[in-house]
């Protein structure tokens, strides 16, 4: 027998946990059916089993919240202050786990609703409902965030861009559910750039000295045709020199002297010795003028080093670049105007 | 000099000028063919010139020297950036400045084609005809000219200095044997301001003749030329 018992324990330990969706769901379904048939005591038994740590089945958070809700509702139907207090406690347990829990006034009695309201008044939480991925046109489209405070509170909903820019989507008194809309623009009116955004929901209770904050991260991506790069600022290699180097002045002097030397050389060396050197007056005139021109060129080149033609050409190139960039910026702006923002909740999202 | 040549009674060598002209034409054709036909960038310049010329001759009787002024004009047709056609014509009177010389008139014309492979270098070939005439005699010189010119830009492109060297592989002189050696060199400057162009250049031509009857004939023409004119067109 001992061996059989040990084997049974081992098998029990090795066996996989039973799926929550089947047995727990069946138990909840049975409890709801009993509750609806006003067999409240039997429903309470089943519901207590669901929230019991001894339950051999997995219980999802949603199932646990459902169990707390129906426990509260069942107890609220029973007479006695203690039962009502217990009902409030279970409702609070549900609200603490999911502030969006609510009772449908069409399906629950005033006593149950009263107990639930008391539970909400004694429990404070701010929350934002997870969002599904959505696409919007910045400025004209909207995405809606469902926020909530469990009771009367000061609510602030802020969106913070990756660059730290903030946009307050709502700031005011609130009680219960509030839908907050965002049009895809930042506080300065510009389109929200792509990146990870932070949605902060801050609630300050007006009944309790409690402040609750919940943050949801959003991934924003933009959909638009590819943008063109503007032309870079021209570097030294892209522009013509606007000044002559100092060597140009020396070169001009040497060229003038070269012409002078050439005239004298041809007149004295290239001539036939029998005929004698050519007229020094003729060559000397060119030599003199060449020398003077070289000296003047040297002086002018030193004092006026700027090159007007190159300066003009560089200005033309800069202007052409500016014109091209203006065109590129205009085309990019046109493309950005048809941008769509894709907004999706990032992993690690909201409470 | 001219009188001496005429006295010798040598017949004019008609074949040599014709050959030189043919060679010149071939050279021009070659230079002109280096660049494709041009429909754009056509420009032209036209200038008037005044020159001081000095002619020296040694024909075995001492150096004869004559100087004088020449007047004329020049024109250049620019076919694009790399090809030029140049025409020069001048004439004037040279006055004898030595005891054994005669006064004479000088008239000359030159046509040359130029290619500019790089902005600072021009290669040219052409033909020149020159005539000395006095009361007694008329002498005709024809020459084929091939040369190179360095163009030195000063102060941007406003001033250009030039150094030029020319060889004359074929020269014919009426009444004389062809020179055994003939060359020319020159240096000059040209200033441009808008369409105005001014220039000053010095040129020297030297001709060495083969020894004939124990005489080594030498001739030399040097010239200082000032020119002024207009340059119109895209260049």
C-alpha cells in the first residue's frame, strides 16, 4: 500500500496542471447558473472553491476577477451587515485586480449596486485599457484611450514623446470611465515623430488620500513615401577658390619678367654676329613694358586677391543648392502631409 | 642688296614658292582637321597695327641697314576654344640708314592656323609672303612657317604675355638661293578690356644663306609692332 501511495503521489506530481479554460470555466459557468437560479448558497460554495488556493486547476486572472465579482454579488443578496461587508470586500478584490470591473444595472439589484459603489468608493485605482493597433491621419484622425478612476478623482492623462515633449490629453475631475482622444499631434502642433511614447494616467482620489499612476507605452510608426535627403553644405572641394593664392602674384611677376627677358634674349642672342645685335630700342620697348606689366600684375594680385568670377560662380552654386533643397523640403513636406501614424501598444504596457 | 641680287641676274625660282604654298595649304588643312567643325563659339578680332621695322643685310659688302614704319592690320577668327585662323598684312617704307643701303618699300602678308591644345600653349603653321621693292628691283620672299607660342596669363585673363618661336623649313627668295637656315622668335604682351584689345610685340627673323661666290649672305628683320582693335564673340 505504501508503495502504491508513493507511486500515486509521484504520478500526481508529474501530471501537468489541468487547463483553466476547461474545469475552472465549467465551475464558473455552474456557479453563474446557480446564481441565476437564486441558489446563492450553492453558488457561493462553487465560487469559494474557485478562489481557494486548494483548487487543483489553474485560474486565470480574469476568472479570479469573475469569481470575486459573483461572490460579492451573491453575498450582497444575503441579509445581514456582515454579508454586505463581505460583498464589499469581494467587490474590492475584483476592483483591485481590474478597475474596469463593473456591474450592469439591468442585471444586478440596487443592493448589489450599492455594495459595489461602496467598494469603488473605498478602493482607488486609475487605469487605462489596452489599445488595439490603429492607424490615423495626424490632425484629422483620432485614437481613443479608455481611462478610468474608480471614484471621483483628479485625472490627468499625458502623452510624452521620445524627445520628451509632453501633451496633456486630459486634466480635470473624473468619476469612472473617460474616453480620451489623441489626434497624432504633439503639444506644439507638429506631427508626432515615430518612436516609443509614454501615456501616463495619473489619478488623485478626492475621497481617499491616494494617488495612482499607470503608464502605457505606445509604439508610433509613420507611414509615408520615402523622404529625400537635402543636399549637404558644400565643402571646400565643392567650391571654386575665391582668392588667388599668394604664389599667383609671384607668378605674374615672373611671367612679365619672362616676356621682358625673352625680348632681350631674342634681340641679343638669336641675331647673326655678322649683322650685330638687333635694335635694343625695339626689344627694349617690349622688355620695359613686360617688366612694368609684371610689377603691376604682382601688385594687383597681392592687393586684389579675390576672384570675382569664382565668387559669382560659388554664389550661383549656393543659390542652386538652396533652390534644390527648397524643392526637396517642399516635396518632403508634401509626402509628410499624407503620413499615417500606426499606433500600437508596446510590450510591457498598461496596468 | 636687292640691286646686287638683280645684278646677278639669277632667275626667280618659281617652283619654290609654289611648293611652299602647297606645303602651307597641307599644314593648314591638318591643323584645321584637328577640331570638329564648329557651329558655336565663333569669335573674331580685328586690329590695326603700326610697326617699326629694321632690316639688316650683309651680302659681302658690309651691313646694309634700313628702318621705317609699317602700317597694316590683323584679323583672327576663333573657331571654338582650340582653333584660330590668323591673317596679317602690313606695308611701309624703310629708309636706308647706312651708306650702302637703298630705300625700299616692304609689303607682307601672313596666314597661319593655330591649335591650342592647352590654354598656355599654341601650335601654329602658316605661310608668309613678303616683298621688298625699290626703284630698281622687286624681290619676293615666300616662307612656310611652323612654330609654337607660350601664352602666359597675367592678372586673370586680362593680360597675356607671349613667347614665340618659329622655324621656316621652306623659304624661297626671288633671285637668290633658298636660305639654309631661317627662324624667328618673338615676345609680346596683349591687354584686353572688354572688347578692346591692345598689344605690343617684338619679333626678329633671321635668314642665313648658303655660301655663294665666297659670300655668306645674312639677312635679319626685327620689328616692334603695336596693335589695337576689337575682339568680338564668345571668347
